[in-house]
C-alpha cells in the first residue's frame, strides 16, 4: 500500500512539471530541469524562503482556480 501511495505521489509531481510547461520549454532536458529544481531548492534554503513560498503558492492557487471551477460547474 505504501509503495502505491508513493508511486501516485511521484506521478502527480511529474504531472505538475508537465502541466507547468517545463518539459516542452526545456525540450525534455533532464539536466536543465534538475538544475532549475536545484536553483529553487537553494532559494528555499536562503533568506528569501518565506517570500518565495508565498509568491509561488499564490501563483499556483491562481493557476488551479480555473480547473477547480470547471470541475465544480
């Protein structure tokens, strides 16, 4: 059961990468994607953590809203 939950979680995270357009924008270059993720991680380890999280969360919620509205209506 635990393994299935982990697999689902990883698939969902991968879906977010695709949904954000990162796969197409990087021509599916894994090194570029990994480098971008490492850059995000560095920022989250630094002094900008709180502001970065707030900004990214706001943007993400706004991006999800039209989908949620479509599902509700």
